């Protein structure tokens, strides 16, 4: 289907099925903010859990922290964000809209006018005040990235975990950027979630670990179901590099409007630790007791956006096909990302079937995220769960009352098998690799 049709259909599905809602919709919405509905909340949690499992749980060289969202202004002075975290802003004199100068090529996207103001720097950080008086002494900022909380806690983590480079500190959390031109659904929003790793390495090992993390992060997206044809790793040109980076590559996805960044992998060198040591007057370094050497580690940073990553998984999974001559929409989500792993469906809303179906639900709930659904025909319920990506439907029918067995239907193939209720948990756990 044409890319614009895919985007429109996915946005409609997200609203209709409860993945993503426009925020404050009853008041006309609030620009560039979205609420994650019952299915969206579950899927977003699954994306973050898959990242955490890969980056922390399955490794012995990474720990995790959860740093504050409100942050001391000295952090952003030391990091360079107060001076350099800006976008070029222009105003259209004709329609009064504001745009990023580097994205519109001298023409207002709204009215087509070329009568634009000169570009001026616009800082993207949200500024606020702590306490009852709004004065300079009480200024604070909402963090524009989670990274700095890991840098300023480097010595705390080092001393409490007794780690030795190379080792990493991971964090998942909210960040805030006052984007001039947010858009493309949840791709660019002012409030979003990041999944970041700061991997501290000896200075002479930076290039080696940068290549390692580029390969590792690209593999993660493929492993969770994004086809290789929709992914690429794009090295930054020298003029693109951030002020802290010696080299950066982006994992990009082929969105309907073109290639867009999912994740940046950067070699931040020792910029951040050195800057915070200088600003704070504290020693921030690693001491190797075996060699007597002191050094400031270099940092490799894979930084991914959780919300835009979820969006890419939805786009890659969206499909339309036919089953028995009938058109259906199906989300072919990886089992690890699907909001519900199984749906329990009594064949009909019948007082004899409901107790057995509820028994099956209670059996599965300690092991799987499940939904119970008894409204509409069984065919419509199958289609609904195909559309929201549920890998398996478990149907309780009138035969179940006698043989104590149920039917498992698989989403992608629509194949069905009969399984005794007593073996159902084992069967589904095996199929879902839990």
C-alpha cells in the first residue's frame, strides 16, 4: 500500500483499538502530546522490558539507575546544553507560524510564503522554578536527556557496585524537549521516553566498543521483528556531530515519510565526566588498583527513543491479508511485544461456557497477560485479536464441558489445535518461549 495510506491506517488503528489517544481530546487536544491507552501502555512497557532484558538482565557488565527528572542548572551548564542545545527558529511573517529553519528550505510549509525572519537560536530545554518564588536562584530544568543523571552518579555507582571498566549504567525514563515543529504522530513529541546506556571504557578502547554497540543495537531491532530492509546504520558526517561526540551513527527506520532515527550510538569520549569534574570541583575518575593507574573513562552511548521505537514496531508489523476469502488486518508483532499474549474466548456468551472460560483465564493469568472476550461472534473476536497482535486465542466450546480441552488458534497462520486444559499453561509457555 502507498506509504501515506499505511500511516493513516496505523494512526486510525491506534485510536480505534486503544493504543494511542490524542491527549486532552475532549478539550480539542494539546499539541504534540499523546496518551497511551490500555493496549499502548502494555506494548510500550513490553518495548522497554525487551530493551532492559537485553541491556541489563542478560549482561553482567551493566547496572541500572533511575535519576531525577528535575535537575540542577549546573548540570546543563557543564554539559553544554545551556549554550548549545538549540535549534534555528524562524517566523513566517505572513501566517505567523514558527518553524525550524533547517527543515523548511526557506518556504513556510503552511502558507508557502518565503517572507521569513532571520534564523535565531532557540533553546529546547523546559525551564521551571523550584519553590514558591519564581526567581533566578530557584531555576531548574526538566531533563532533555537521561544521560546526565548517569554521568553525575558515576562515582556513586562505581563505589557501590565495585565495577571496573568496561561497564555500563542504563536508564529508562521521561525526557522533555520544547521542539519547535513536533510531528509525524509520536515520532517527535515534547514529552517522550528514552532508553539509554552509558558504557564506560578505558580511553584506548573507545573505537572498539563503539563498533560493538553499533552492531549489537542493530541486531536488537532485527531480533524483535523489523526486517533488515527497513533498517540501516548511518554514520554522521563531521559537520553533524554533537559538541561532545568524536563519532556517531544512527540506527534508522524506513518510516512512510522517509528514513528517521530510532537510536543514536555516540562516542562521547571523556567530555561529560571531565566537564562535570571541572564544574563541581570533584574528582571523577577510575583508579585501577592493579596497575596504580588513574584515568577518566571514555563513554559509548546507545540512546534510543522508546515511543518512536514502539511506532516502528507497529509499522513493521502492520499487514493486510485474506482468510477464507475475507479481508483482515493483522499486527504481526513479535510475541515479546504483543500487548496480550493470549485471549480467552468462550464460543458464545452462554451461562454454561462462562465458568469454564473463567477457570481457563484464572489458570493463565499468573503466567501471561491475557484478555477475556465474550462479546460478538467468535469470528469477529478472532479478527479483533489479529488486529491488535494477540499471538494466540484460546477458545472454550461446548465440547470443553465434556473433554476438558480447548482450542488454541495461532494469529499468523490461523491454524488451530486441541489441547487439554491441564496442559494449556505448558503449551503456551513453550510456544511463547517464556
